[in-house]
């Protein structure tokens, strides 16, 4: 029996939840937004003190080191993390820089192609629905899904289903730790259950969503042949390790080039007593403060030691190339402060990266839309039945803000086009983008 045909059983799931594993105290929610450690309860304060947001329990391509590196990159890499932040924002930004949510796409010329009034009203309510101060599935609640999906390959959200006087509704939503969730499939690729593990290996205390419980889980992922999403940053893991080493090398070289030791050359006719007395007197003056005057014997001199590396340019060029390699695939270089200021970088871009970036935005929106429509289908099926949803599903399409393909300032033929490009660039990317086009 397919997952969609099982959705009718969600009524019994809501009224009489059948839970395996650790019980939940969050009403209609089963999982935990915090990583669950073997002690048996979330240790939120401890996790926040770590240098990565969660401990990877699920290996990516059979490698825990890859999982940890991707978490580090998504958190600490200036280039990669900034790309994820900009990308997650641009998915929901309009051409004027404002942030909007998804909405139902309606055919004004052919009304018969639109969903009926019940579905239209439900979708309108759904995208504006709140649980307290937090959106359920509209507004900016999906930005973390974009960051996790693009950075780690997957993002998981659990839907909280509750019953009120008018029927069943998705009343809240909650993200689950991406690298603590496992997808168990059968030999034909059918999902058997989702599992939030406590340890590296499965255990009795794990939280499990079997059977119709699966309808609660939204799995945001980029398409892949396996059960998990494709991780675009996998080829950049080696560059991340290199850039960490290179950053330390640049810092050490910069300190060495700017803080060179003084060489005190004594006159050739002076003995050890003179040298020791001079050193003691000089060190005593250093402890007192700035040395303003020195009285040296004939033939003595003080000079700076010559730098071992006369120029840092080769080291800086290598470091810059590593920074370029840390860019998220498809995001234009001119969006990243520092890289966009490099001489010739913006002029070499042309319009092709901006066009590719627009396509990347639309592709990510399609991944989000798939899961949003699934959530709409869950609520419709609970209240009107699966057969009714089958008649409405082909008519449900989502529409997104009008994100235009940005033109790069400095490449436009006329002053009018250049002014428009600069204004749009600043609106979409924020006031800090002004520094890139001055």
C-alpha cells in the first residue's frame, strides 16, 4: 500500500498515536529538535559550546569525517557559509528586496484549472498559519531547510497534527537534527520508517516514525539515486582542510613579516662583560617602557633582521584560490564580500553566472514545493479524504516571489542600465553590497 493511500489512517494516528521508542511531551509532535545523547535527554547547553551545531551520527558516503567537515564548512567557512545564507534568503526574496512566502498559483484565464474554494482557502490559511510567534510552513520558516539541504544534503521537519472543532490541521512544525535522522528503505527503495537515533548504532531508545507516521515528516533534499540527498559540497572537503592550514600559514607569515627581531652588533674590541652589561641595560629599559635613546660604542649598530620571505604574494595568491574553491557551486563570486573586490573578478563574470544563479534559485524552490504540496495533501486528506485530494492535486501549483536574474554592476553598456543594476544589486543583497560596486 502506497504512502498516499495510507494517509486516510492519519485520523487514528492523531486521535490514538502509536509511538515506539522514546515518548514525547510535545503534544502532537514525536521527535526532538535537539540531538538526543545517550544520557537520555537533550544537552542543549553542552551542544552550543561545541564548534559544530550537532554531533554527526550519520556518516555521509560512509565517512564520519565527511559529515563533520561539512558541518564545519556550513558553520565556519566564510565563503561556504555566506553562500548558504545568501542562497536561503534569495529563495524567498522579491525583485525589490522584500521577503515573501510561497503562494498558490492561479490561472486567471482558465478558472476551471484552479483548485476549488475549499483548497484555495486552506492553502491561503496554511501559508499564513502561526504557532505562537513562529510560522508553521510559510514566511521565513523554510530558510533553515535551504541551508541544511544545500550544506548537508538533507533537512527534516516534523509536522504536528491536531484536531479542533472544524477538523484536523497541521498546527505546528519542528526541525529535526539532519545528521541524527536515518531513512530505512526496503530492497525496492520504499521507505519503511524514519529514525532519530541516539547513538551511532540503532537502539531501543530511538524515535521511530513507521507506516503512516511517515506522513508527518517533510524530507527536503536534492534529488539523488539513494535515500539521502546529494551534497554539493563534497568535492570541497579537501579544499576546506587546505584553507584551514593556509589561514594559519598566512597569519604566521604576516606576523613574521611585520615583527622582525632587532640585531645588535657589538664593536669588535669589546669583551663579554661589555656585551652582558649592554644586554642587561637594554632589557631593563624595555621593561620601563619605550626606548627613546641608545648610546652605543664605536662600531656598534642596531638593525632589523631581513625577512626570510621578501613577499607574501605567492602565499596570499594560493590562499585566494582556496577561497574561490570554497564557493557554493552556482553562487556568483561577486556576492561574497572580499572576493568580489579582487581585481578583475567581477569583470570576468559576465552575465552567465547570474543566469545560472537564477536557475539554481528556481531549482531549490522546486525541492521546497514538493514537500509543501505534500503537507497540503496531508491536511486535505485528513478532512476530505484521499479520493478528494486526487481530484485536486493536479491543480495545485505553487508560485514564488519574482526573483530576477541580477546584472553585475560594471558590465552594463549605458548609464541608465548601470544605475538600475546597482540599485537592484543593493536591494537584493543588502547595504553591505555597496562596498562591492564603489
